[in-house]
């Protein structure tokens, strides 16, 4: 625990705040890419949701690497092999394991709570089953995205871009 005399300077807190804001902005763009591709893969390519998620998150990961390195953590050094391997490992574990597990649990293994929620959300007025499936899939994806957002920020800051404090 920090003593009163060891408080974090105001400028460091401000920098930390703006770093988190930049992370949320970059994450918003990554999420837009991810959700857009996820729904295209499901609706146009008729891929199962977990496979569609792997494809959409892979594309979003490329955008994420560039934005996190340059915009969020402002790393001016050339990308190192170590950073690339760590970033890809952390991101893939988040996107392919954490997200896929949460999506699978919410849509396949224990779908009743989310299906009930979607049905209630729409006031029971969903007469078109694909709409209910669309909502269920996207709510599951939102929940999974929030979990991966926390995972990624923690490990990017502590492991991948740790020398930029």
C-alpha cells in the first residue's frame, strides 16, 4: 500500500486516464471491425458462430496491434519479434479461447438465460426467429468482448508494452 507521501503524480494519473480513453477508442474500432465481419460471416457465408468469431477476431487483431502500439501505448520503437509474439499470444488467447468459451457457454451449453433475456428484451414480440438468434449471438459477443477487453488491457500494459510507462 502506498504511503501518503508516495502518491502518484497528477500528470501520471492524467496520462493513465488518457491511455485508457485511447484504449477504449481503439477497442471501439476493433469491435466495429469484429462485429461487422462476424455478422457478415454468419449471414453471408453461413459459418457457425464460433468459426465466424475466429475469422472476425483475426482481422480485428491486426487492426488492434497497430492501434495499440502506435496510438494507445505510443511505442515509437520498431515492433520487436518478442512484442509481436506476446501480442498475438495474449490476443489469440483472449479472442479464441476466452471469447469463444463465453460465446459457446451462452449460446450452446447454457442458452436458456440469454434466450429468455432476448425474448423478454423484445417484449415477446419477435415473430422472426433469425432476429432472436441475431440478438442472442450479438449479446453473447458483447459479453465476451467486455471480458476480453479487460484481459487484453491488463496483459498489453503489463507484458507487451510494459517499457512505455
